[in-house]
């Protein structure tokens, strides 16, 4: 998991332009809205896809675990203008903390008709009894 707050920007009297990606290959983009606190999204991993979650509204708790290194389950709270990158073989789950909206940028086979082809749900890292919310 790589987390950063978008801060590289150019401003003038008309407003600001903030780059999210520069020279990055992106195969699919989706906007996701979650309406209720306590909802769990994700809880899976990808073998061939890297995903980037860019928060536009609200907040969520991003849970993650590296399958290759058998690491611990960790989490971070992300809010607007934060970006989290999920590499292949990282199990990730999203605990929705309030109404939120985020954009998912994917590099790899996850998108459109191939949306489920690189999604593996055999390992879960978050259950309802674990929610901190």
C-alpha cells in the first residue's frame, strides 16, 4: 500500500490544477459511491492489476495485507484528495466511515467485461465484528 495526499499542483487566480498521475498507464477508471457507514467493500486481491483509489468525498478505512510476505493486517483512514495504491497480491478491504465517493484507476485486466477476471475472494481480511467505525 502506498498512500499520499495530492499536493503537487499549479495555481493562479483562476484556480488550481492538481496532477493525480503523470506518465502512468491506466486501463480502466470507475467512480464508486458508498452510501452507508459500516459497509464493507473489496475484501479481495488481484494477481495482475494495480489499483489506485482517489477519494473525492467522505472517508473510509483502508485495510490491507501483503499476501507475498504474510504481513500483518494494517489500516489507514483516507479522506478527500488522498490516493492509495494497491499493488498485486495485496488483500484490501474498505470500511466505509460515511457517505463517500472515490475514483478507482486500474492498470491491468480489471475493468469492463473483465472486471471479475482478476478478482480473488479466497482470502478475507475484514469481517463485520472487526469494524472500528
